[in-house]
C-alpha cells in the first residue's frame, strides 16, 4: 500500500510541476464556457426565459458545476496507456512490483485532485457570484463526491478499454477521439441530458454516459436528495463494475499477446 501512496504523492508533485498545462486547459474551458453562456442566453430568451426545467440562472449553475466536475474527471490516461504499448515502455512496468492499471489510475487521480482544487477556486467563485452559492449539506457533499469518483472510474474504464486495444490494432487513439465526441454529447457535458425527449432519456439513463457529468451535477444542484438520484447510484456503480471487469479481462489477454522486441 505504501508504494501506491508514493505514486499518489508523485502524481500530485507532477501536477504542481507542470501546472501551466492545466492553466492553459482552464483557458480553453473558459472560452468554451463563454460561448455556451451566450448560446443558452439566446436559447432561454427565445423560449420565454425557460427551457425544460431550466432558466438561464439554473443553466449557468449547471454549467459551472460541470466545469468543476470535468477538472476531476478529465484524463489523458488513455493516451499514456496507448503510448506505453506502442513504444514498448509497457515492458518496464511488467518488471516492477506494481499493478500497471492501478498505477495509472492512482497517478492520474492524484493529478486530478490538484486540478479539482483549482477548478473549485475558479468556477466555485463564479458559481457563488451567479447564484449566491448552492446549498450543500453533508449528505449532498458525501454522495456528490461518491458520484464524482464513480464518474471518474467510468471514464477511466472506457478510455482504458479503448487504449488497451493497442495490443491488437495499430492506432487506438482514433477510437478515443470518437469516444470523447460521443461523451461530449450524451454525458451532459454541454447541456443537461434531461432536455432530451422522455423516451430517449429513458434509454440514455441505462447507458453509462449520463453518469459522467449529468448525474454528479444534478446531485449538487438538486434541492434535496431524491429516490431517483439514489437510484442513479445503482446504474452508475453497476457501470463501473462492468467496465472495470472488462478492462481487467482485456488487460490480461493483452499481456499474453504483448511483445517488446529489443527491450
């Protein structure tokens, strides 16, 4: 266990040492958010001030919450895994007394903790300015954090599955770009998924995508915890278990196929 705590510390120091990359990404998020604000302002005004269950203010609250959540969920771990396999660096990890997948998960999550603190400082301040803050009870904070961890594991599992396909295909990064495109639309990253028609929403809620951004954001935004939100944990963590089990299965098969000639 001590070795993984050391990995956690190294990931934190890595995030601090290369913090410029994160602040550049903050700038890109800010530009995207700026565009989204004016888009939703135009949409809500054209619909008489509301769209679905959202007015302009509640939509802003949702978007700022998504930005905070994305600072924790965002990950390049899939590209790191694919790079290790392509370049043969994966062979070095086979000789070390650590589980490769757990190493990547812990190292990336520790870097994301630093990003989350900065994200809360920036977007949390904007959230307070827009709405005067949101009511956060101990229960909402506890379940919200659990939902964010589940969201991260879903995203990690999905990108890890695609990245591990590098054991068999020439380039797995193309699959990841496709995944990120799908995630952007169907996860609630750019708009709440409950704006979809009810029949489509029922189908989406059985998929893992809405539990990446939409579900954690709704926990913090909802005035109180409801049965439907608690029911969402069943779907979210069910997706986590299935995805991580599939990751482990592919990893074990891939290790048997891996060759690092010259390493």
